[in-house]
């Protein structure tokens, strides 16, 4: 996987709250057996009408907004555990999602696909939405090493949390399974003392 | 500290990564066809086998049709996904209940009813409603496909330890109020993100008084307020339910198991990160009016007025009501209903079919309402027939379908058409969840039965 250190990008704003995983990728698109192609159906029912024509006022169809950072209203990714939602976000080309609150499973799924979830305060989020309204070309800078996000329109920065282990995974492009596989002896040791019926 | 959750979690820690997650041992992994293919493919790409195939149980449930299961699946894409699970189960030697097998059904119904989900276990599945199994007194939670791959490869998962919350329902439920109503009430109070980051233990008189089926309904919906999972300390009700189930311990093992399971409760000195108290006697039969499960109210109440909604949330609130075709401030009682769905991992168990059948006994289905009655498993189907509930349902003008997830998420043919209203006993009223454009009103089995008889949203206690 690509290593993630810093990213400066224009943004795609989606100021809707409680965006659930059925909106991110509707269930009828979950029938694939690979991880490819989900980006084409990201936000499918908001993005296309029943005939498959793009819905003009949806942000992904608005050429004004482009970028590798999705900025969404609070409680993004609630609902189903489908990792397809993370594959759709990643497949579309987003590397960072910014919100004031994420659902737990989505957050884990995003990180396991090297999409960085960045949690900011409600006030900072609302300021990003104001900035992009005034200037669609505004950018955000994510600095993972220093755990900061900067609104380059206002010049204001905000720190964000990530545990040291996951940060290392992003910086080095490593995944959990490699690490777990290296712990096989510990697992077998545990199984000897395990209570099981 | 010293909560039921802590006891089970701590006893499953293999290692802890410095400034990182815990490596947690998993007793049971369940897999269905939607969230597992990429995980098995991942194993192939890495040249790995399943580490503990006897602890992995697979079954298709999401795509399978609820009619003519003896025939091949018509939709080629659905068929491919189910066939892929058939092949993966065979190639990797895991336990498998294929479509049509007497133990097939919705995973969260099948696990407990076979004694595969037991007190004290850690249980995961690539499905957010894995929280259901917490009713057994287990730590059970939904995971993503990358995490399914981790468990297949190592029987372990990396997880940050969540915070703990205890929700107590004190007092007694009114007649005609069910576990589903408790859950919808709780989510309406706490919101869909209100328990995010927490693992919940349910307690109190009204929880103790619930049957195992009711407890599963309550734990099932934990994820709808964002909780990592929900659980209930095992007690005599649990032991009675588990005893003699196929995979439950037997003989001396049973005695030892009971001895251990009796220790699985929060200590008197237990400290939770958050405590919530509800008065169970205040809960009414519930319905939802919006597009997330937190948008619920007592069946005779009115949708909130716009000015009572927080300013920053008003756009989302209006969008939601527009989708549903409802006005703020109005009541839902008396509104016509096009479809009724009884089933899902939330309300597809024998008790739900008993409640529904007893309610419609001697009455007739309303004309013009399409009613889908979908048992959660073949075992539930068998029990329905053993108790003669199928005859009551047939006489009232209903027919039973075959088991599966069905219209809960409409991955098979059971789709509610755009613009139509469905009173559904499932778990999510998200836009398009039950079919593109479908409008879902979540409720319990009795509200569903009342809608099936009248073609309207109506308080079942008035019939």
C-alpha cells in the first residue's frame, strides 16, 4: 500500500448528517466478490436517477468540487458493517474523510483500506463548509506525522487523534494481518489456557 | 471496571500493542455470502489456510430467495455470490449450512438456536447485527471484511477496547409493549450516534423479564444507536434456553459451563463509563417516521415540529420527512400502509410469529396490503408448523415464505416499490433500504399485525 504522510487537496463537501452506509453504497451493489468497481456506485441513489442519469445538483456531479478529501456532516458511516462502503469511498479516489463524528465500524473499515478518517470539532467542520461555499477551490492540508489538519482559507489548524500503531501503519503502508501472523506463537499459547465449552 | 464486558474481554486478550489496539481471541466466527468473498480471496492471495476451521460457521442468508429455494437462484449475480460461499466453505473446510439445509437461516437466528453462541464467548461476523448474540451473555460485534480475513487467518482480531455503558430499564412493560418497542424508544432517546464508542450492558427488571427472543431483539438493535455491541448477563432464562441445544455443552461439561457462566455478571462495584436509566412503564408501542432508527415515537404521538429540532440538523430532518412524504407535527395513526414485513434478525423468531398469529387469529388480512411473513430460519419454520401457527395464519389470509434476510435489505427479490409504505419489523428505515424509494416504518410484531389486518398504522391495543 502507498505510504501516507501529508496531503493537500481541494475538497468535496457533503454537509449532510447521519450519512449511513446504505447511502454510501446501496445493498443491491454488494453482490460482487472482488473489491473493485465500488467507486462507480458511491452514493448511487443520490448521484443518479432511476434511469441512471446524473442528478445535477448532487455534489459529485458538480464539476466545481473535486479532490481527494471528502468532508461530511456528523455521524458519517452509520449503519451496516459493509466494508464495501470503505471500498467505494477509496475506489472513488478519496484518501481522507473529515467529519465531526464517525460510526465505529466504518472508521475501522476506512483505516483498513488506507482511507484516513479525521475527526474535527463541530465548529471547525462548520468553518470548512463556510470556506468552501465562499471559495470552492479552497484546500485542506492533512499532516499525519504531526496529526494536524489545516484549513488553508482561514489558516486555522486543528489537531486530530489516531493511535500510534495505526499511524505507523499509514506512514509505512503496513496492514494488520502481517502483524497478527507474526504473533502465531502467542495465539497458540493463549489457546492452551483458554476456557471453552 | 469489573463489568461483565470487562470480564469477557480481559479473558480473551492475547497481547496488547503499545499505544495501539488489543489482539483479541475470537471463539466463534460467523460468515455470510456478502461480506466474506474478499476475505477468503485475501487468504488465497497470501497462500494461507483457515487457522481454526472448526470455530468458523458459514451460511448464505442475504441473497437467498424466500420462494422456491429448492430451485437454483434466478438472479445470476446473487447466485454467483452464494456459489462463491459454497466453494469457499468447501475449499477451506469450514462448517457450512447451505441454502435449504435444515440449519440454514439468518446467521443471528441460527447461532443462538443451535447453541453455537454461548455465554462468555467472543463472537464476530461481517455484519453489524452480530450484536444480537450478546443476549446470550457474550461479547459479540460486527466487523468489516478485512477483519473477517484477520480472524480466518489467525482466530484473532485487532480492536481498541470500547468504553462501557449500562442501560437499565426499571419497572414493568405495559401490556402490548415488546422488546422492539424498548429498543426503538431507547434509540429515539439516545439518537443513532448516542452509544458510538461504547459496549452496552442491558439490565434492570424489564430486561430480566424478557424471554431470550426479546433479549435478542434488544441486543440486535444496539448498533442502531452506534454501540459496538450490547449484552445481557446470563441467568436462569439463558441457561434454560441453551440447555440441550445441539452444540451446547452436555453432561459434565454442562455442569462446569453453568458454574462458569454464573460468574459472568457485573460486580456490585462495577464502574461503567456511562449509565442510563429508563422507566419501562412509560414505553408505548413505537413507530418510526423518518429515515434513521432514532426518528421514532410512541404510536399515538406526533412527528416533532421543525422548530423543536436543533438548527444544524434541520436540513437533514426536512430531507428525511420529504423522502417519507410526512409533515412535521402530524400523527401517523390512520395513515394507509401498502406492505407489511414480519421477519429479519430483529423480529424473525418464534415468539414474533406467535405474537403475530395470536393477534390475527379469527380475523382477516386487509385487502390491498401485501404481507411478507418470513421466518428467520428453517428451525423457526418447523416450530411454527409444530405449534399450528401456520394454520391460524392461513385461515386469516396469510402465507408463510421461506427463511432468509429478505425484505430487510432487499438483496433478493423481496423489494418494496418506490413510494410505497411498509410497516417493517426489521432494523433500518434508511432511504432505499427495502428497495429504491421504499418508505419504511419500523415497528414491533404487534403493530405489524395490526397494520396487516387494517391496512393502516394503528395502535394494536385498540383492536
